[in-house]
C-alpha cells in the first residue's frame, strides 16, 4: 500500500491574557474544516492548536489577576481547550508553550542559530508595545488623541533600553524574496502576499530577540539573565510538536514538508517574514503555506474589550446551535476578507441556506420516500443522459470543484459550489413533480426520488467538514454506513442501494424564529 499523503495544519497559539472570543474560534474552525476535509479526502492529517503562555503581556495579566503566571496560564488555557470541545474541533493535540518539551525545543533552536552566527549580543533602544508584543521604529508610530505615541495598531508603546540579543534578519531579505518568487502560493491570499513582499523590499532590520526586564519566558541558553522574545518562543511551537530538534523523527519527516499555518492578518509578518528567516537560518525548510484571513467586526464595530462588544463563541453556539454557527462563519464572509457579525445575518443565513435550501430538500424527498417507497431507498428506472449529467454534477464534478477551492482555502467558494448543487436539486425536484408522477409514472417517481436521495448523499458527504453532526444525521437518514463516508464514496463508488430500508425521516435544520432573537 502506498503511504497516504500528509497534511500538517496549525492555528496561531493564542495568548492566555484573555479568554477565547469569536476571532479565535474562527481561525481554529477554519483549520478544523480543512483538517476534516483532508482526512475525508485520504490524507494523513496532523492538526495542532494551543496556547502562547509566555511574555510580558501574560505576566502583567497574571499579576493583575493576583495569580502566579503558571496558575493563571493553567486557568485560561483550559478555556481554550473547552472551546475546542464545544466547537467540536478535531485537533490532534493542544500545545502549551510552558511544556518542558517546548522549552527544550526553543533552546535547541536558539543554540543552532547561535552556532551559525545568526544571533549576536548588543543593546536595544527603541519602542516596544506589550499589547502587540512587537518592536516598532519611530517612523512607524502614530500620535494618539493626547499627543502620546502609539503603535500602528493603536496599542500603547514604551521606550525600552536594554542589553539584547539580535537575530541577523537584515541578511535574509533577498533570500526571502527569492523564496517567495519561487513559491508564489506560499502566502495566500495574493493581496496579503504583496503586503509581505513590499515590507521585505523596504529593508529588514536585525530583530531584538531577547529581553531582560521581566522573567516570564524561556531562558536564553548560557545566559539566563535573558529570556527569549516571545515570538521566537511562540513560533517554535509548530516544530516542537513534531519533535524538534529530532528532525529525523517520523513525525517531523512526515509532516513538516507539508505544513500550513493559518493566521489572522495581524500576525502575518511574524509568520511570513521572521519565521521563515529563523527556519532558513537554522537549516530547516519553510512552511509550504501561510494563509492570512481577515478580521471580524461586531455589528459594524471593532471588537474590543473596552467597547464591551466581544462576541462569546460559547454563547452564540448555545443560541443558534453548533453546526449552524460553524456554517455561518465559514459561508458568510469570503475566507481571507474582513467580515461583520450581526445577529440578523446569522439568522438570515441559517434560515435561507440550511432550513430552506438543504433542509427542505431533505425533508420533502425523504418524507415522500417514507410514504411512497415503503421507507426504502427507491427503485429506479434507466437513467437518461440528462439524469446522469445531474448525478455527475452533484458528485464527481462537485468533488473536483470543492477540492480545487479547498486547496486554496477558498472555503466560501467550496460552500457556494455545494449550495449551487442543492439549489439545482431543488429545481429538479420541483420541476419533476414526483407527487404527480406517483399515478402517471411511478417508475419515474422512483427515479426522481432516488436521484434526489443520491444527491443528498453526496452533499451530506461533502458538508461533513463544515457540519459534522448535522451531516452525520443526514447520512444516517439515508442509511449510509459510518465506514462509507469518505470522499472515495462520492459518485458511483458509494451509490445508494435500492431496496435498503431507511429510518423514519426527521427534520434536521429547524428555522430560527426571527422574533425570538432580534
Ligand atoms: O497573536 N477576527 O495571539 P492572539 C478574526 N499568541 N480573527 C481574530 C480576531 C478577529 N476580530 N481577533 C483575534 C497571538 N483573531 C500570538 C500568536 S502564533 C505562533 C502566536 C484570531 O491571542 C486571529 O487568528 O492575539 C489572530 O491572528 C489571532 O486570533 C491572535 O490571537
């Protein structure tokens, strides 16, 4: 047997200075959808998420909560694990940067960089934002309302003067540009890639990679007055997970060559400039792709704790149900672009696409089958050319289209293609009038119902990554065995067998009553 192709997908590891909100849920959800998709498509998948627990920001939050840093981290990190549970994320592991194996991996990477002459000791004098955990040049700063200096993100900055190790980032610009010229899809979407390229072309300065003014971090090997800059520590999590420094381990060899990092646009620079430079400098290959998605606002406003409009993912799942929320988040906004969350758009989307389109198709066809076909998969007559074309469009062709979009993280386009098939199937069902055929041409009625059920099976297989539970219910109702739900079953390979008994149909996608929620 040939080995399965591999796929390694990671989320950012989230800071534990704050509890999880919709933005965190969104990124991990997108990764979950891709991980599930690839597993169903025959890949050996490793899907990682976790928490970023070091740095000045976390140290300050722990102090403000009157807790030791580690007990504070334990508490907040557990909330991110709960979120993974509640959102039905299929991550293979959950990493924490306070784990010993991670501290060892960071120190091994540091030693390697030092050995190679990529790190040197000097003095840093400049602006630092604790909120962003980022260094800024004078020229990047903007003025606040009271004349104070602010980071380009609007975060406060402080003047820092301390002894610091530096990474020779300035030496890597050309090699990064060469790398991205040779691998045009290594950063997606393309608009984000262009931003990264112009940042690199504007000239890279050496990067301060250690701090001495606080202690909550990974000690620099051989000089523990210094702790590592939190980003060097954080980014390393992606290879800690695969066993770094054991680069010849099976996990590392299998997954690192097919790594994809999904991040929000706010942290693309760290992933697409600093990280590949660290990796190349340490003789490691770079991730195959970094995908940066857009930013959610809430009812048109920036989501922020101070505005008090943070969307709690636990609460919206409670209110609308898990799979409808998963569907909404992936369908509403083109993946990569910014989007706005509003209750009205959630309700409209769920009612239109799930209750009306998919829900009605399933409900109408399955209840007709229950009544008129003895609750069995219908017998059918010979298929016409047109019938075969409809079936193909809803199976092999659809898989090809969906796969093509998923390979570029165009999740919304994949969903659009599936829903086009659902809409065509509704059209076919209505135009065929199976209720009228019952008397005039029962064999044709059987064919129409069979085809509709078969389309629903293919749709149900393809919606599993987005709506695992609802899709399972749909496939249960079509009598599809649990071991026949991979994408190798799409189309003729997995065709429903006429005469197989079916369970009693039940509504899967209830309508949300607008008055109740708005
Ligand atoms: O940056 N819309 O962690 P973080 C969409 N620890 N996505 C959002 C969002 C919003 N309004 N708000 C947050 C860190 N996100 C570092 C990462 S990785 C080696 C270290 C998501 O807790 C988005 O994915 O600030 C963003 O990149 C991430 O949360 C930032 O999470």
